[in-house]
C-alpha cells in the first residue's frame, strides 16, 4: 500500500475507527514511513483540538463562537499544510457533541448542526464544478454573466466567463496556466479557485446565513438528484432594499448544492467528489490548440497608459501621464520602476528622463502575481512657440520604460508604445 492509498485510512485510524485487519495494515506501513507518521500526528492533533471544543460555553450566539473556532482550527492544522484539500475527517458527531448542539430526541438536525457538518465536508472536497449566473434587471441594459469553475485536487482547475460580448477560458495545471479569449489582445485575470467566490465555502455561507433576518427552514427539496435541506432568509441592503436568499444543502453528504438571490443570481454546485478531467489544451503533437496561449510563469507586466494636456495656455502647458501595470505572470515583479523619456520638457538636456511614482507607495515597488498598480507623473512645459497640433506631435514621441526583475534576478526592460 502506498502513501496515497493510505490517506483516508489515516484519518479513520486517528479516530480509532478501523477494523482490526486494516489497523494491522496501517501499522505495518507506519513502521517504515516517516511521512505517514507525520501525517497521522497531524490528524491526531486535529482530533484533539476538535475535542477541546467541548470547553466552549453555550451562548445565545453559539453559531459564531463554534464556527469561528472550527475554522481557525482547520486553517492552522498541520494536516491542511500536508495537502491542498486536507482530509480533516474527524467524526462530525464528535464536533456536534462537543458543541452541545445536538438534541438526540429531535428528528430533524438543527441548522447549527447542518452548518458544522457542511463546513467539514467542504474542507475534504477533492473535486467539484460550480456555475454562477447573474441576470441584471432588463432596464439596466447589461448582459447576463455566467461563470463556471471546475476543480480537481490537488492543482487542476478550469474557469470560463461569458458576458455576452466576450468569452474567457483559463486552465491551470500546477504552475502552468493556459488562457483563451474572444477579445484578442487581452489577458484574462487568472484567479485562484479558492478566492474566486465560486467555490464551495461553508464559512462564507455560514456568515451569510448569520446575517439574514427571519431565517426559515423550508420543506426539503431535490436538487440535481440530491435530497436537500432548504433555508431561506432576508438580507437587508441600503435604501430599504431587500434580497431573498435561498440555500440548499445535501442531506446525505452535507455538501452545498444551490444558492439563489431573488431572481437575479443562481449558484449551482455539482460533480462533488467525482472524477473531473482537466487537461492542457494541446494537440496530439504537443502544440497549443488554436486560440489558446500559455501564460508566462515568471513575472510579466502588461502596461496601459493615457496622457492629457492641461494648463492655462500653451506657454503654461501641463502634461500628465496615468500608467497602469498589471502582473499577469505567476511570480512577483520586483523593483518595478517607470520612467518617461520626453523632449516636451523645459529641461535643457533633451530628451529628459522623468520618473513616474506609484500611488501612495515609495518607489521602487513589487507587484504580486495577478495584481495591478497605478503610476502617475505630471510636469510643466512651455510650448508657447508651438501650435497645439505641434505639441501633440511632440508628446507622441514620448516613451515609457518599465523596468523590473523576475525571481531569478533577470532584469526586464520594456518600452512603450511598442511601435516607437
């Protein structure tokens, strides 16, 4: 038996739930495997921490107290560091008893009990698909937006976004990221699935439910073939607005199945813990399929800029540049500097080199993967001897140079506009 096969057995082993035959098998493997011993210790520590929940005093707001402690425990667990979606499979009954929220005489589990079970069930998810549809009011003139996410542990995911005017697709496998878009010349923002807002996250769901007014448990419903608990409540917004929120959670596996907000928002979860195939978009010859691109794994800055001319008159012209840098690479761009080379200046040395400064940050700066930062610069120029057209032509000769370093120390120097 290899370490991968032992994953689920270890969590049961830590809880004294294995039959004698399987216990002997695990003991035999542990005798010669230091890694699995470490993993077992992590599961045992999680179990110890969960059992400690019995010390939580029962208050009127036991939901917040209990779920906060469970979430903190799971986030800090050594088991979670061992694998991306850790199998913190301590018996849910232990948590429920420890929280003192089970009523053994009740035929229907309490809302608190379902949320605690759901939280742990989601932590152990190995794969899922989600689909979100946002339908703006017809009077807004905006298009319906759809987002899809597919995830397969430990490091494969696929996203697709459509807003009626463009479609963007991203495939991430390990450190390699591929993208495709119908709006050529742009790079989709590549997002981590765990921060996308489209992934199953009962911590967020719990917080949402805890803000609702008049929370009701409605009649069970079937969603995607699964019998589900159904909860509904009102979310109050500014200007006396109110949203009706509905959430469905599977009765058998405690996993989320659906969430809606009025008639404008629907989020579906499906293929939970089922095999999902996510492969790189390559031909049989190993080439990229038509329309697909590969995202740079190192830092890579894309640049957008605009300029403007102000001032009381040409003799007191004020030239301004606004520059946005976006790191669409997978590593941090370090020591980023932006300079302007221009002859539209009062400096005696021409072309003059002026330095743009980042927003509210001292230069040089670092820009993390998938983050953007704005730079700006403004200077005065006496263009009294020029016409406005001549001034514009002079500014068109201005160039922007962006300099930064990648993780391996390589210095990248890019000049814009590219046709200069």
